[in-house]
C-alpha cells in the first residue's frame, strides 16, 4: 500500500496573542479544586477526588468535562467550555494540581499514539497525560478518564517540560487553523511554536506544512530539514520531504525519503495497525491480516491490535479465531476496558449460535 499523503503530527488535535500563556489558569480553578479535595487526607485520594469532580455531570455538582478533539483549548478556555482534547485536559489537570501544591508533570504516552487518515492527509496523533509520583515509588497517570491509572504496565512515557507543551499547543493551533483555511493565522501559530521551542521537530515540520500551503516550497524544504536535524527519525517530516520532492519532480530524492520513511515506519507497530485498518476499510482481508500480524509481532500486548485482528477474521469467516483474538484482547486490557471486549465476544458468540458471520 503506497501512501502519497502529507504526514502531520497532532496532539489529540480566533488567534491567540503571543503574550497570552495557554497554560495560565484562572482563579476559579483553584477554588473548584480546593472544594473537592479539602477533606481528602492523602495525595492519592485528593487526585482521585479531583478527577471524579472534573468528569461528574454538572447537575451533580461537577465540571462535566467532555472530550472534544476539534479544538486545542487553553486552560482558561477549557474551564469556560468544559471541553478538551488530551493536551488541553492535561494542561487543565496539571494547573489544578499545582493550585493545591501537588506536582504533576506533562508526559507523552508513547504507546498510545495513533495514525489516522483525515481526508487526504495521514496524521500521527500523539497523546499527552499527567504523571504524578506518589511515595515511595508509585507513578500514577491522569488520562481522559475519571480514575487514576498505574503507569507501570500501562503507559510508556516521556516527560515534557512546560515550554515544550506550550510549543506543542501552538503547533496544534497551526494545524487546526490550516484545516479551517486560516492560512495567515496558521503561519503565525507555527512561528510561535518554533520560537517557543526551536529544538522541537514537530514544530518545524508543521511550520513546513504551513509554508508549503502558502506556496513557499523552498522555505518549506528548509523547515522539514530542520525538523529532521532535531529528529532524524521524524516520520512525519520524512513523509513531507518525500511529497515535496515528488511535487518538484525530484524523483530520485523522493525515492530516498520514501525508503527512509519505510525503514522508520516499519518498526512502528501503530503504523502497521493503521495500514491494517486501511486495508480492512477497502475490504482486503488478506492485506489487513498481513499488517496486523506485523503490529502484534512488534507489540504483542496491545489489545486494540487483537480487536483489529478479530475484525479481519470475521471478514474471513473465521469466527472461532475471532473469539480467540478477543479473549487475547481481554487478557491485555486494563480492567476498566474489559467490558467493551465482553460485549463484542457476546455478539460474536450469539452470531455463532445463529449461524451468521457477523458479530
């Protein structure tokens, strides 16, 4: 399967003035946090109470936070709208913790990133969480869920500082404005991203994408090369260089970047899973099985891969094998997610009794 698309990394995706801090928290957050944590004795129970309050419905006295990946909001906008994507939620939670003296850190959850096609664009969507260290040596994670999670066995993380998160915020804004046809605003946001953190490959890559949309091919190439200078294995920048070279008729160079991209992405289990989903969407079960098996070989403990393999086996009429796949997915799923696989297993077993192939 050949992907002739622009690759843009997004963090589970009106122009902001450069002087505004996207991580700045309004005073109301401190009062909200204290109200729900004041009676809790330990740090762990304070964190759990805060999470529950954030997701509790408004009519029950909570914030009623809802997931919304259409826009990356500042902390103040998240408080106002009660909506957030992973970056906005994490920034909100870190700010709330800070308001009561609990240190929470930003972290990228490396094993939960996802490749996704949006129209003619393939995106790498990266995932942020809040990481808190509890004594003596217990790391817990606040994700977009009303319960704390243990980091060990669930998350593989890379800690980020506030400067990098701010740069990622503006990079996200640039992508969203580019999607909305706001080219000048996208360019301004992309510039803010690289000014905030000049060593961030993501920022340079998105800056290059925006420059290319302005017809500035030479400047875009320079931005993509800067991205690769800071991260030679940035598959998004590699893919964008291939696309740019191909557009300019520089076929030999394009093939070199394509080979490099293939070398980098073939070791990415989530990219292989993405290719399996693409093939599955086209009804090509054999091709889908090839890619999902590669994903499982690279990362044999990801329940979503086994779910994909179950769907492929259903398409092939192998419902017995699909049941085994879902049982394997259950085995590796965290407790709170096992019910989803139970439901799918029940449907498949029900279809077996009825003599059908569909769950």
